[in-house]
C-alpha cells in the first residue's frame, strides 16, 4: 500500500467516527499520521480541508467533508536555505515567510516549505534584504493569502510580477510603496478583502481599469493607488462600486483617488457620504462636468478637488435640510484649497444658511460668476476667491469682515462689478487687500440696516 492509499484509509476511518469538534477530528488524523510515521498532515482551509503529503516531493489535495477531491495545488516547494519562517499565529498549521536569505533577483515565491503551506509574506520581507535594490522579477504561487505591510517597499527596480495569486485576500499598507517601475496588469479576485493605505503608492506603471481593482465590500485604506496614473475608467463607476448605500460608508477616504489622472467622467456624490476626505480627488484633471453634492454632505476636505480642471460646475442644490420651516445647508465646511485651480468651474454658488467655513484659497482661479455668502459663515480663508472671475457677490450677512485671516479674499477678481451687503450686515474693520485689484468694481449696495462696529 503506497502513501496515498494509507492516507485515504485513515481519512475513511475518521469519517466513520464521532468527534465533538472539528479540531478533534483534525487532531486524531494528524496524530494517526505521526504514530504511523507517515509524512503527511491535514489542515482546515475555509470550507474544505488540505491534505499535505509526500516523501521526495510535496503534494496538496483539497477535499470536502465527504472526502471528495475538490482540487490539487500546483506545489512550488521552497528551501529553508533561502527562507526564514515562523508559525502563522492565526492558522497554526501554516507558516509565514519572514525573510529572504538568497541572492537571486528573479524570485519564485513558494507555497510549501518543509511540508507546510505558506499563508503569507511577513511585513517588510523584502524591504530589508540583500536584494532590495536589485530585485527585478517576482513569481507568486497559488495559495498565498496575504502580502504584509511594506513587503516590497523600496524595491525600486522591481519591474515584473508573474501570476498574481487568485487566493490573495489582503495586501498590507505600503506593500509596493514606490515601486515605480512595476509594470503590472493588476486585477483583484472576489477573494480580496482588504488593501492597506498607500499599498501601491506611486506605482505609476501599473495598468488596470476601475472594475479590475475596485470591488464592493473590500476595505481600502487611504491613498491605495496614489499616483497610479495609468489606471483608467469612469470615476462615476468607481464611486458606485465603493460608496453605494449598501456599503454603509460615510466618508470618501483621504487621498483615495489622489493623482489618478487616468480617471474620467462625472461625479455624483452618493447620499450616504457625509465627508469627502483631504486630497480625495487631488489632480484628477480628466474628471469633467458638473459635480453634484449629496443631500447629507457636511464637509469637503482640504485639497479635495485641487486641480480638477475639467469640473464645470458645483451643484449644491441637494445639500439642504429643513429646519424650522426653512431650507438650511447640510454642508458646513469647505476646506483649504478644496477647489483650487478648478479653472472651468463656473455658474453660480448660492450658499444657504448653515455653511460655516470656507478655507484658504478654496475657489482660487475658478470661473464662478455669482456668489452668495450666508450669515452663518464664521471663517473665510485668505485669498478664498483670489483670481476667480466672479462678477457679483451678495453678503447675506453677519459680520462681513470679521472672518478669520480673511485678507485678500477677492484679491485679483478683475471681473467683479457688483457687491451687495444685505440686511443686518455689520463690519468690524476693513481687512487687508480684501478687494485688492478688483478693477471693474462699479456698484456697492448697502442696506439701511448696515452697521459699523
């Protein structure tokens, strides 16, 4: 009787026995293998079992609870001379590769060492290695479930990855940080569960579409694809995948689409989104059309749409709620430089009561023509509308010049012709260069109730 036949006999025997738990079942089989001196063991694999066996070479069979063969793993066996490893702290019957001790610049990642399946690459496994700066090619084997944080960070000459594993479930923070030469057609499978912050930061040669890499329910960290300019697709599709109401997400993460200049199309912010994070769409210059704000949006972060030159307007009509029978703005804060240099953004911005903060340089060099500023504003940052082509400004009012650090708010607005101060406006002082360079200003209307404090 050969090894496989003896293994099958033990499995059949175990199937006829009663065990209190699945762990007891696995322990009995492995103890029996050991007592009989068989080079084999069995371990749990999600909804199946992996039987690892072999004398001169390792084989792995995946079976179900009825001992039916589901599949065989193409085994790539590694050497303990080239790899250090530890026991997987979660899956005790698997191992984690912690360090590469070899010198090859073209590495094949194994999935079995010393008869044990490999579950993951440990944090920084190639970040501090003799081949960090010379590694050019990596071939993954099926079975790997996790690539740890900073695993390949600093491998600046890594150009090729062969066989992106379909079994992969998690990629750690900054795993491929700065691998700017990595030429990879990236596509995730339905097994993916989490991709850490800045995992592919500045991997500018990675190619993919949004439907290849964005999957509903996957947890993405901030700036996952920051600077991946060759990822293409429709930004609206990306938003639908990541932020549809079923996800339960309320924030577009900081740096989420930063520098992804290959994305195009129009954005409609879903109603479940309350915050757009800092730098969320920074530099996405191909995003176009009117940006529509959701009914529950409260904050737009600093630099959120910085340099999005294709946006032609900002629709804030949905960002309202009813309080005491009146429409008030749900949007409370627009951060510093949020729409800086969005040079095609035109039309009207008639902000309603409720808006409190407009940040520094927020609408610098935009094409807005008409502006209404509500009395609820407590802070308008310096040069907020500097260089824009605004023609008409209405203060609704409050303390017009009491805003924090509001010097040069309308400086350089050469098209500004008309300013209106509404009822109950007051003024604590004329701030530095507030209307400096407004050479077309012709009309200033001041209500009778206007007061100087």
